[in-house]
C-alpha cells in the first residue's frame, strides 16, 4: 500500500515523523525526544543545551546527540525541539501547522 503525501500544515508530530522517516519506531523516538525535551525545559528553563538534556535524563551526551540527530531528520529546520514545543503550547491541540519547522 502506498502512503499518501502528508500535509505538514495540518498534522500531528507523529504523522510528520512517520512520513519523514518511514518507520514507526523512529517516529515514536522523535515524539519521545520532543516530549522529554519539553519536560527538561520545563524544569531547567528555556535556554537548555543538549548536554543539559543528557544530564537531566541521566544519559550519555552521545545518546542525546543521536536523539537530536533523529529529531533533526524530521524537523530539519530546527536545531532543538523548542520551536515545536512552542507551537504545541500555543495551539493547545493535536494538529499543528508544522510547515514552519519541516522542509517539504
């Protein structure tokens, strides 16, 4: 079955991640990273680095950078999940206009 082209202007984070990676496992890892980043950001503040994220969650810096690399495979216009999280806070819903943070 052929997957239909996804419109990032009306999609969930999971839908965009799956469309960009072609793997539900990778998509789930991207979503987990976004929400883990959000929890760390909530507790540590908005000017967090990847190293801060790794320390907060007690994982290696290399693992955190691998997670960030997978995130950037999907959200290729972002360095960190901060813009995606900001959109989630404003939207307050499931579907977002992720066209600003994803190259089509």
